[in-house]
């Protein structure tokens, strides 16, 4: 059995985020840990589960749900996750994941390379929801992907803000990706999976538990170079994410709010304790991300790729819908540019990377949208 | 002419807060500076003003308005002001004041010994006004006097909150105390003067100017061991007060608010730049003030002086109005305690320092309220 197969098997049979498992795999390798498990006492429930485990049905289940499994060393495995090895366990959890289940059109390493985790409470206020969406959208425009947990409240607002700026986004879940939790976000998760990616440590079919939410927080903190807490009450899980982010020496920031709002309790506490830097918007987040962030922050003001387009090209480009495709005829009508010119403009825009054609020859924005170099 | 007389004369003839004047007086003494001024060229307007100056009408004017003039070395002169000598000039202002004009029943040194400056913008929001009042009231209950500038907005809310907790308060003004500015706060200033004190560097009859407001900010920062910015826009004078407070190594704190509020711009900026510590309420301010502050903060929760009173005594004590006096007969009616018992209780309360009798033998709360040791 290969290391990859052993990691897959372990991640299905054992609670994968627990410290004893990740520590043993880091020290001995997954093959050895798996072999030891198989040789365990007949009656030990874990060893019995290991002996009964067959990977085929899991892989079929995963394939049916469009999921893939990656392990350290794969091109899509984010190098940042290795830094988790240096963290002390929190709530008996720690370590780099055994493997990750992914679903979606994005590449996890590419997406998280320039990313920001936005976290906060489920029971947030409209204020927090607005700011999470605004920051995610502004970061998206500056080329930064939002990583969050897909939960109600701040998480969902952040994912939606990111999507609204036509940026891909990453949801890290505490359940199997074939049953993403919460169920009410199924449509949101489908949109995330279009250009972004859904991520989890947990095997197909698995349900979230309290401990798995905490393990998930550790992955959110590890995947992004910065974590922003928008709103969080005294007992919010966001506090836990920040503990991980600080252990990982990530940039940690928090958004202030009314001193009378229970949902600003944790942000204020973190700022006061110098565990987080106060930020009032995306521009200040980008400043914290260093020269790379600052350049990106200024770029939309100084120049946009579309600045190089002439007015007629711009009218055609802006007629293309945010999602889905549209025929050249429809685009000619929408933009008011005659079909003859429109066809030439569409070709030119495709050549510059602004547009692409789908299988039915409709024009659409590129699936994995990169800022075209105009 | 004595040093005191020279300081008084200088403070009437020269713009007293300007760096050149305070620096010369600190180096040469006021007598020498005044003598030099008198010996100045015949045509020099300042020297002519000096030669024409007579102190008697000023002192009469001051006495009529209930004002007194203090100089360094007087018991009421706060030692903290000397620390201004170490500050670089800001806007051409610096240095310890030549003298201070005071009006009010309080002792400036006693009042500012345990004090907090609360500052902010005139054009504040209801949020800022509420918090300024809350913090000042809580600090007042913990035995801390609020120092502020008597302006509209945050200043007035802070003074009022302090007064509401039956604590004295200190207003530092940018005009002569016989014409306190703003005029609309005349009633407020009269209340401040009851148990607290109005303070200024500027001679009777003087009007406020932009430069004098800035000079006033320097005194606010210097008089209190801590300065709290509640709300301040990008160009608020509170920023100037903080510059002084930081130069003086005072505790500086700021209250967060909505990131969408222009009035929270400066507090957020200060916190972000580590020029101020984030505070969400009086308890956190008291923590910053150190062991003394913390003890005071806990005191109201752990025990109050009135805890030692029996229920009947408490009913009589609580029947005494917050302001003004009341006869024993009225207090008996209000408290429901028969007059015979009531008289004995009133005497006992007076003995313990909870009450006093005014000139018409009415019972009232002590003018300078100290926490009685029950």
C-alpha cells in the first residue's frame, strides 16, 4: 500500500485531525501507522475498522460527488500547511492534515497563494455582514481570494462578497464534501466550487462535530497568510481560529465596532491584547500583507486591464453577463455595437484574455479569471 | 514686583501659551522677563502694553467673577504641569503655563490627582455622546474626576456624565473665565464650578482663538494622567490633545466604533498606530491606570460605603435629593421613616460623613463628596 493510499485509509478510519494521529504520521509515515493499526488486537474497534476498510467504495463515492484527494507533495498541496507541524495541540488537535478532499474548479495552491481568511460568528449583525462582504469584495478586486468556513453569518457574507467581485473563494468544511454543512448553503457551495474549491479533511459521508469545527478552524488559519475577524462574540469559534493563526505567525487583524455590540467583543479583546491589528477596511488589510498587498491595493486606482480598451470594446465587454454565456447576436443588441464590429471586438477581447467561448460558442468571462495583461 | 505679580502681568499682556514666552520664563524667571519687556523700545507694541498694564482692574474683575490666580509653587498648582517643560513645541505652543486662573469650589491638585481627560469632537454622534457620558459616570463612581474642555459634543457629554455620578469635574477653557466659551454652556460651567473647577491660562475678558484652543488641549493632556478619545473626525482637535498626551507619556486610550463612522476615524487610526490603547468602557480605562485604578474599579462591586447602613438608614439616605437640601420633616415623609427615628438617623449619617447640613439646617449630600469610610 502506498503512502497516498495509507493516508486516504487513515483519514477514513481515524479521526484525522487529532494530534496523536497527525503526530504519528509525521514521525513514522502513514504506511507504517496504517500497518501498525492493521496488526492491532482483534477486539480493538479501530483495528477492526481498519481491517474491514476498502478504499474502492470511498473512491467511487468521491468520484460521483466530483471530489479529489490530495496528499503532501501533490502540486495542489499548499506548502503552508507544513507550518502546522510546529504548533502545540489545541483541544487535542494539531498537525498537518493527513490528506485533503477537494471539490471545485480551482487549484488550492494557486487560490490560497494570495488569500485572506475572513472569519466570524454565525450570529453576526447586519453591520458585520456588510463589512465582511465589503472587505471580501475589495480584496477580490485586488486579486486576493477569501478563505472561510462556509458557515452562516460572517463566513457566508465573506464568500458572497468575494464571488460578487468575480473572484474565486475557498470554503473549508467540517464535513464530507458530498454532504456540505450547513445544508442551507448547498447553492452557495455549488457557486464556490465553480471557480474556487471546497476543502475538508473529512471523508465522504462524514458529519461535522464540535471537534471537527475546531480542526477546520486550524486549516483556515493555516491556508491563508492572514486572518481577519469581523465579528465574534465572547465564545465564538473565531477566537480559536485566531489562536491557530497567531501560533502560525500569520497576520491577524480584527474589525472594530460598537462597544455596545456583543458581536464586537472578541475583535475588541484581540486588538486590546495586541493579538490582532485593528483594520477598518480592505485597504488596511492589504497594507498588512506587505509590499505585494500594497501594490495590489493601489492597482485598481492606478490602472485596470480594461483601461486599455477603446470605448466600443468596453461596451461589448461590459455587456457580457457576470455568469453564464451569451451569443454574439445578443451581445451586439445589449452593447448597441453592430454585429459586424461586435464579432471582431469579441475575437480581440478573447485574444487578450478578457473573454472565452463555451462549448456552445457563447461568449463568457474566463472560468478561472486572472487579470488579463492589457 | 514679585514673581507671582510678574506672571500675572505677563499672562495678561503676552499670549501666555506661546513657546517663546514660557521658555523665557522657565529660563530667566518671570520677573526678569517682565522687566526686560518694560525696558523694551518705546514703539514696540508689547512693551507699550506692558508699561500701560495695571494689575488692580484685572484683579478686581477676577474677584468679581469669583476667580483666583495660581502660580507654580502654590498648593493648588498641579505638579504634573512641570512635565510640559520636556515637550517640543507643537504649533509654536509649549511649556508649563505662566499661571492659571481658576473658578470653582474644587481644589485643582486634589481634583486632578485621580483624573482622566475625556476628549473628542464637537460634531459627535449619539453613540459617542452616550459612551462619553457612560465612561465619565463610571469613572466618577470609581472616584476619578473627568477633565475636559467644556466644548459641545464629547466634552459636554463627559462633564455631564461625571456630574451625574455626583463627581466633581474640571473644565479647561480657551477663554477668560468671566466669559466662558461656548456661551450656551454657561449653566453647565456654573454646575462644574460648584464642586469642580474651571481652569484657563487666559486673562479675564479674553476670547478664545484657534491657537488658544490648541494651547488648552496641551493643558488637558498635562493635567490628567490619562486621556481617552471617544470620537474624533480626521481633523478633530482631539488628535492634538493626544500628541501632547503621548509626549507627556500619559496613558492614551481610544474608543472604537463603526468603521463606517467618520467620527471613529481618529480613534481607529490611533489604535492602529499604537498611539492609543483600545478601550470599550470605564473598567478598561481603570485597568490602564494601574493597581490604583483596578482597586477603585472593583470597589463598587465588592462593597459600597452604604452597605454598612441598615435598611431604615438606607431609606433615609436615599431620600436625600442629589442636589440641594431638604428638611428633616420632608425627608421623613419621603423615606416613610417616622420623624423621631429620622432625626437620629440623619445625625448618625452626618457623623459618618454621608450627609451634612446647610446654613438653613437642611440636610444635603456633602459638597465635596468623598467616599465615606463606613
